[in-house]
């Protein structure tokens, strides 16, 4: 047996041992073994989580990949599946950046991957079900390819019940880590590669800010920029304050530098991201500086389009409205989740505003920005929502004239106050309400789209349309999808398109200088 064969034999033995371990270890043994000190094996506890600690937020600027891990991924590939919100999409860009600096290449082909990470979402039960489905699908691949590393990260990993379930039922998973320790990825991958046991590292701390993390952004035209992390709002239905920690804002100079850097790279649009961007800066102790001030500073940077999401109506202040009213690169599309049109339900949701206060805010915004586009998020079927209360959501939808809305059926989340409530609304009624609301949302969207007939709009061209490679697609300043025929050379540019046809959720048009009809 030569050296190479000996190595292969040793590898096969280690793989067989690994599979045996997976098959034979009892879940209790695993649980006892893998909960590190960092992981507090308890369900998200709203009372505990509410008591935000007074400790200062630590800023770390010293991220680097240890030397012995810089080439660990050479010749290997990674795949990250992302579920949920833009925050998760952006975390995926960071993890892709870290893995790339470790020498890994990205792939879209599951069978080719040496590392698969599932970046998960906990916001509703169906998001979690999808992830557990995928975990199950990956089992045969792991048995076939024991060297494959499968990791679960993101919001679901911050829930004790999820970690328990993976330990008990999905022992083919190699690695579980949470939302606060993404920067530990090189160490975690190393441990997973060289250790024999499942690595669980979930921090229940409230979060620091880690700057200078590498990123591989998904495109070259639009970019996300985190401005803050976490949420202290504690809406009674929502798991996010427990999975993402306390509100903490990045320093303005770090954000501005990142935006400038994106401009230098040719990006045309940035979206400033946070769970509750309107609370930006409230945690600064040394300076008075909020989202309005940040937008004012970014307004002066030479980037054509700036958006921000997600807003909370409670913290949407006059300074921000005044700054947004300057227009220019600050787009007047405001996503302003209302959740319900009933003041009673809003109170039960702990949203901290009434229907009237929300409408007053809308009036202020419209006064300052008469053409502003408003979109929203709505939950139907909150525990014990009455027919009248639901009707109030329908009338609010019309009264505000939302041009689009993300609509959801309430999903109980373990550890949140609403999940402990008895609920007398049958599932069928909730589905009916969602259906009725969606009909209204579609109607309002289609009506808005019709007003664009014959208009000339500015479109940031993102690439070929998903349905037809001969058609280009992009978004207007108000976030309307436009399909049109034009030369591929305009991808990445902002062009004028005349609208010739309108649909419920998109517009068709011809390029103003280059009139090629879309069929
Ligand atoms: N059930 C249903 N929808 C929810 N959302 C947040 N938590 C829940 C839940 N438990 C919705 C809210 C929020 C959006 C991101 O998801 O509308 O704005
Ligand atoms: Fe969840 Fe948004 Fe409410 Fe925060 S503000 S608790 S993220 S719904």
C-alpha cells in the first residue's frame, strides 16, 4: 500500500466512523455534549430579553482570517441557501465573503458543494418548515459524502426548540451557529472539519458590532448597507427582538465610508438596512444623530438612488420627513408597516401607535412629499381579531392608498406574548380574510399601475427579465418592475422608458431613445 492509498484508507475509516457516530449517538448524549457554555439552553424568554442590559456595545474593527485558515477552502466549494428578509440576504453576502477569503469558491449545484449553509428565518412557522424540509433532503447527500459540512445558521438557530430538534432528529448536521457570531465562521468551519462532533455555538448575548467583515455582494448594481442591528420594539407577535438582539447602530462614518466605497465601485443604488431603521442613532450616547441626519449626509454622496427599510411608524420623525422631502437621490418610496387598521389590535400588538396616529403620519409624509409611494406589511388573524377589526384594516388600506402590501396570516412564535393567547378565530376565517385583503391589494396595485400608461419613467436596468432573456428588467424610483426591450449595454444604467402596457404588478414599455416594443 503506497502513501496515497494509506491516506485514502484512513479517510474511509474516518468517514465510516463518522457515519456510525451519527447513527449511534443518542440525542440526550449529543445535547449534553454539544451545548457549549456560550449556548444557554433555554427558549427565548421575553421577560429576560426585555431587560436589555446596560452594557456598552462593543465595536470590533480587527476582523481577519487566521493564517492557518486562509487556504483551507482551496479547491472546495460552498453553497449558502438564504431564507427570509434582506438582513439575511446581506448576512449571506458576509458569509460568502468570509468563505471566499478562506479559499472556497461558490457554487449553485448542491452536489458539488463541500460546505452547505442554511441561513434561516424564524419569522413564521412556514419559513421554519421549509428549512426542516431542506435539512431532511440533504441527509442522503451527507451519507453519500461524509466530508460535506452542513451548517444551520440565521434566526432559527437562536431558538432553543430548533437546536433541540436538530440535535434529536437531524444528526447529519455538522454545525449550528447564530446571528451574533457570523464572524466566527473560520473557526467554526475549522472545528467542523477537524472535529468529530456536531458544533453548536449560539450566543445569547445582545450583540456587538463587527466592522470590516468581507462581503461578496450578489450584484454590481444595487447594494445593501446595514446601518443598525437588532430591535427593541417587542411587538407581541414577533420573534426578531429575541433572535437579533438589542438595537445597536453602526457609526455614521463607517456607513458613509461603505457607501462611498460602493460609489467608487460603480453601484447605482443602496438600501440602508435595519430591523427598525427609524431607531437609528437612539443608542448613541456621545452624539445626537438620527436617521434623518444620516440620510442628509448620504444625500450629498454621488450615488443615484438611496432607499431604506424597514421603518417603524412610531420612530418616523419630522427631521427624517424634512430630509426626505429634499428628493434628489433620496427616493420617495416609503415602506411603512402598519400591521393592522384597528387601534385595539395595534394595542394588543404593542405597536405603540393608533390608527389615527398612523394616518396623521401619512398626512405629514404626503404634505412634504405629495408623490410619495407608500407600501406596507399587514398581519391578518391576530388572536381574537373580530370581523369589524379586520374591516378596519381593509378601510385603512383604501384610505392610505397603499400601492403594495406584504400580507401574512398571524403565525404564533414560541416565546412571544401573543403565542400564549387563546385564539377563537378559525383558520378558515383567517384564510378568507387574507384572500379578501389580497384581492384589495391587487386591485390597488393594478389601479396605480394604470396611472403610468403613456408616462416616461426612469428605470435602473438590472439585467434580463427572468421570463424572457430578450427583454430587460429594472425598477423605477418608486420600485415598480418594468420590462422592456433594449440593448444589453444599458444593464447597470438608468434609462428612460415610456410605459405602453400595465399589469397588476409590473409595467411594459419601450426605451425612450430606442423604441423597441415588448410583446
Ligand atoms: N406572524 C405573521 N407575520 C409576522 N410578521 C412578523 N412576525 C409575524 C408573525 N408572528 C410580519 C410583519 C413584519 C413582517 C416582516 O413579517 O408584518 O412586518
Ligand atoms: Fe418585529 Fe419589526 Fe416589531 Fe421589531 S418592529 S418587533 S422586527 S415587527
